[in-house]
């Protein structure tokens, strides 16, 4: 059970992050760079309790990429994001989990600094780190 909980935690960690901080005001960013920066992703109600991740999203060769970090366990290292799908109103972050394979965090834009969605059946919210 402990191993399962650890795996689930890593999965949730991978899902959450992919969000980045911008140096310019949000209104000054281009539509394609809206998601670039750091985002604090909170996933509620997991078997390991509420999980907070930091997603650090960067744009390389025109595509979003980055990694996720578990704020409760910095020693765990960063979990790479395998794929990102983006549109003006939606962001989907994919990452690999050793226990569950590829997972996706599906987030929709609420406003310029907030996203809301889910990882599997768990509610997820993301807030831009300023």
C-alpha cells in the first residue's frame, strides 16, 4: 500500500506542474506564451492527501515543455513533462508515472492567473506564481 501511495504521489506530482512565471504583466504577454512560467498546481483528495506541485513551463522550438516538482518532497527531483497540448482556453499536461503509465492533467482557463480541471478523478487547480 505504501508503494502504491508513493507511485500515486509521483503521478500527481507530474501532473501538476508545467506552469510558469512571466516577468511581463499578463496583459502584455502574447496568447502563445500565456502558459509559459511557473504554476502552483493543487490536487485535492488523493490517497496521499492534498498534493501541491509546481509546474515550470518553457517554450522550446515553438512547443511547451517543462517539468513538475513536488513542493512537499524537493528531494524527489523533477518529473519531466512528456507532452503538452494547448489552446487559448485549455491546457493538458502529460507526464509518465512508473505505476500508472502516462497521466494527464486537464486544465481550463478561469482567468489570467487561474486554471481549473482534473487529474483522473481528482480536482486540480493551478495558480500562476508571481
